[in-house]
């Protein structure tokens, strides 16, 4: 079977149209995927911002707790322990008893 130049040209035109449809579909698919990735990254960015803010607040809270802990620790050091308090109470009781007998 002999093919003429017009027949080959028609075949090539059909193939070209089919290839252009394929490229159009492929391009739409890629654009759709890029759009999806962009939207996902926007959500991830918002989450990262929220996490950063939360970490900053937690850091401030931890620093405040450290300061309060230092204050409490210093107060405890200044106060007599329960054992010391009991000993002092016994000594005062003995002194009061001794003073009352005189």
C-alpha cells in the first residue's frame, strides 16, 4: 500500500493533536499537584507559626518558674527547719520552767 504525502501529513497532524492533548492534560495535572503542595505548605507554615508562639510562651513561663523557685529556695534557707523549731521550742519550755521555779 502506497501512502501519499497528503496521507502522511494527515497522520502527522492527528498525532500532533493527540500529543498536544496529552501535554495539556499533563500540564493540568502538574499544575493541580503544585497547587495542592502550595496549599499544604501554607497550612504547615501556619502550624509552625503557632508552635513557635507556643514555645515562646512556654519559655517565658519556665523563666518565671525559675525565678519563683529561686525565691522559694532562699526563703526556705532563711527559715528554721521543723527539727530546729522543735528543739528551740523545747529549750524555751525548759527555760520558762526554770524561770518559773525561781
